[in-house]
C-alpha cells in the first residue's frame, strides 16, 4: 500500500463517491477508480459495495479506513518533523568521562532549557569508541579530545583543557628535571590522555614499571591519594574531587599541557539538534567554532 492510494481511498470515503473525490483531489474520475481497483487487488478484498454508480463501504473498507487515518496522520507528522528545523526528538550524545562529569552540566542544562522537546541520551567512552559509534549510526554526535580523524567528521571546538600530572601529596617534583612516577594510572587504550602520558614518558627515555587501568577519574584520584601511582588528566577534574588537598599537581611543559575537546558528527549529518548544541557551546563560557573538515 502506498500513501497516495490510501489518500485516494480516504477521499472517496469522505466525499461519498468517486466524482466528488476526483474533484477534491483534482484528478480525473477514471484515475480515482483505477487506483481504488489497484488497492483492492493488492489487498485481495473488496473495499466498497457497488450499486450502480453508488459506492458503500464493505466490511473490509470499514476496517481499512481507521488504519488509513492513522497511517496518513503519522506520515504527515513524519513529514513535518523532518522539515521542522527546531531541535526535537531523541539526541544520542557521546562524551569522554571527564567531559561528562565536569564540562557538560552547564551547557546541557542550558540546552534543555531552550529545547525541551529534545530527549537527551548520554553515553561515555573514549574517542575511538565514540567516533566508531557515530559512524555506525548509534550516536548523533560526541565530545572527544583531539586528535580525531578529519575525513569522516565535521567538528566544532568545545573546550580547551589544561593537562597536569597528579600524584600523592608530598611527591617529589615531576617534570623535565624531576622524577618519572613508577606506576601510571590510566584509562584503557584509546584514551587520548593516556597516549599523552605514554608520549611524556617516551620523550624522557623512560617507561612506567606498572600500569593500573581504571574506568573513572574519581577512582584514579582515590588510588593516587592512596599512594598507588600518578596520572595525567585535565586539571578541571580536580574541582570535583573532595580530597584534592591530599594530591600534588605537577605542570607539564608548554606545548604538552593543552588539549582541545571538540564536538564531532558525521560529515553532512548536522541535524538541528547537533547545530543547537554547537551554538550553546559557542556562547560565552564555551569556545566552539566550526572547523572546516579536510577533504
């Protein structure tokens, strides 16, 4: 059944016959008659009882008319939704764990205030997992730390993070002329901050003796307080940790201490929901701007 056939069927029912339906639809009568016959042939039932030139709904026609009303109403709703440029519906957003915990509460609160017709669904993960989910159609957009591939995505800047190495309070200086911690606490492979810490070790001709993999920054910070090791993470995370006085913070050299978080989405798929979030991030308190994707 196509929607055009259902519209013709419904017009015949509402107008009480083919003649008035044809006039209402601006079609010739023979075309309306043919389309009704085709619909009956497709369904394998008679939709009308014919008495000369008069038509009466058959039992099957009475059943179909209710479905026709609902299907056509749903089709009109779908058409309106895709043509409506207001953000609405389900927005599947991904974010790194640190971004979700520290950076997102303010902009998402503002986003929800402006666009109450959007239902937000948030998923956390590392950039590799989140970018793959976008390409698989499981996420609409994600906030990830660079570097991220240019070819499949469009991007908007979101946040710039200061990266620091965090160790237990009283730890010896860590840096160019300081010690390198024996134990590294990090997320699983795929986390860009872990990669930065690994690069930091490599640049100093060192390697950690042990790596502890954990799934949240607060778990990492708790282990650091307990003296289990050190971690590289965004300095902003410390503002959410109540025991930060029991930590020592060690700055990284210029050029190694900044990381940009970007909002990414599949190239050519900038829906009103995604554009609205990019706009919120671009306002004072955010630094988003559109980045030209490389071909």
